[in-house]
């Protein structure tokens, strides 16, 4: 009320198409996501990627998400295969994706609330357990695997063996572009965790508030 937001509450239809999706607004959104994408873990030194051509499997949650990410990676001269799995991949689907991973040079897998727990049992939900199984099966191939938590950053707590992990906090096209820019070193990651990521067993912090890696420092 103090800001006067309710004095004129309705959209001016005449101006809407000049405001919504305006180029400067889209540029601001891209800049924001470029600065918030967080590199949590890079233990294998896989990142940043070179632009050398390779076969990349983009898999995990989200039809639009994997498509946007795969397209962005493809624009960097990579040969991309997209194999979306949904939030609760079956064992059959996991086996299919693993077979595709074996034929690839690099795997990028998106997760969505893969750390969620059943409030009654305290155990991972069916969706979380299935996504955890997917990531662990991909890691078992021995191929380089990059995991990105697409909604909240907590998923890494349930597959700590993953050597490369990022958090995007969203799954818009801009978020997927920012993620790709970070993957290829076009943007030096400067995002920091806005929360503490706890260990799955409750024994303390896995990654503290404010954690975030950058390239070369």
C-alpha cells in the first residue's frame, strides 16, 4: 500500500506487449541468472568444458528443461541426445538412459527435489528415490557426469559421490542458458548458496551457507 501498488491495479493492455518480455527485461533476467547459478562441487575438474566436439547426453527431469538445456549445449557445437526421464524414472527407463550414457562422452543430468522425504516415514519419496537411483546408475558407468539441481540445491546430499554439481534455483530458458554458459566457462560462476545444505544423515552441514566455487579462484 505504501508503494502505491494498488492505486492502479490493472494492466494497461496497450502497453503490456511493450513491457512483458521486453528485450531489456529479458537481458536483466539473463544477467541475474548468470550471477546466481552456483557451482557447488567440481572435484573431478571437469568444468569448465572446452568447446571441443563431443557426444553429450542430457537427461533427467523436465521435458522443457532438458530440451532447453540440450539446445543450449548443442549451440556450442556438441552432438546432443536428450533422454527425459520424468520425476520418477522406472528401472526400465533408467536402464535405457544408462545404455545411452555408455555411448556418450559426457552426461548432464537434471534433478528436481531428489532430496524430498516422506513426512510419515522420514524416507525419500518414491520420486526422490528413483532420481537418486538414476544419478547413481549414471555415475556407475564411469562417464563424466554433471548433476544440476534444478529447483532447490539440496539434492546433492543424497548422491555425494557425484563429483560435479551445480544449483540453478529455477528451470526457465534463461536458467538453462546460464547453466550452459557456466558449464563452458563463458561465465565464471559467482553464485553462492543462499542456504546450508545438510548431510542426509543429519550429522551437520554438507555445504555451508555462502558456499560457491569459481574458476581460477
